[in-house]
């Protein structure tokens, strides 16, 4: 989970929109971490609604070494 989370954080912070949209093929362990997309897609809605406002990483935690919980804000 750490490799995917680090990749996602970097891509989000650097506004690499194409990479974020194609994460299933370019991010490390993407399909293992998100076999279905419903838990990840809401951040795309927030990113789009925030337009070009910068992303802010608000929280990081892991449970059992396999469940990662990150929270982001935009334009804060």
C-alpha cells in the first residue's frame, strides 16, 4: 500500500492529471490496492470541483499494513 499511496500523493500534488486518470496502468500495485474504483473515485470529483486549487495532504494512517487512509483538501 505504501508504494501506491506515495505514487498517488506525488501525482496529486504535482497535478499530473493524465497519470491520475490512467492510474490503473501506470501506478505501482494499483489494481491490487483498488480492485474496484468506488473508494478512489470521489477524490477525482473533489479535484475537479476545486479546479486548479492546490491539494493539501491532511491525514495519513494505515491499518494492518494493508489498508491505507489518506485525506486531502483543496484550496485550503
